[in-house]
C-alpha cells in the first residue's frame, strides 16, 4: 500500500470500500451473489463486516485497486473511479477449465449509516451522505 494519508483524514474513519458480488457461479469458495468484501481506506480487509467467504483469487485482483483508492483519497478525489470499479476473480471459469467465476463491483460506503457514497467530499462537507 502507498501509505499516503487521505487528503481529509476523517475519510479513513468515516468511509469503507465495499466489493459487492454481482455474479457468482460454481465458486469453489461458495461465494454467492450479494455477498460483500469490506475494506477500510487503508486497504485492509474487515472480515467482521464482510459477508463473503475469504477468497485469495478475488482479493489478489482487488489489491491494485485498493492502492489506487488510497492514492485518490490522498489527492482529495473520490476514492472509487468509474474506470476501476468492476473486477473478476483469477479463476478462468468452468467454460475454460476452471471451477467457477465471481464478479464484484466496488463502491464507497458510509460506516456510520451504511449508505453508498458517490461524492465523498460533499458527504463530509454536509455531514450527511451524498448517495446515489
């Protein structure tokens, strides 16, 4: 991880990154659609707040995005970019000799109220949430 602090240090305690499973089939780790992996803004998995089984295949694919999230937060930008919010696991899928496949979408969530945050700066400025 880059280790750069967020431009607004309050972001680290206020927001979390959620990787929500949008599609899952034949997953060897029994991950199901709708389950989540939750990370803090430092890129650390919060197992207590996550609902999906641990899977290194998807976690490894998310690691570069988690580093970019830190950098964007350090610049004062919304941590999740539209250009890197959709990921799949390393498994090639049952059609290509693998066992299954999992797809996730990343979004920012307010730790206080669980709402999706589309504008982190506005959410902090108004004390509420700027959600979709």
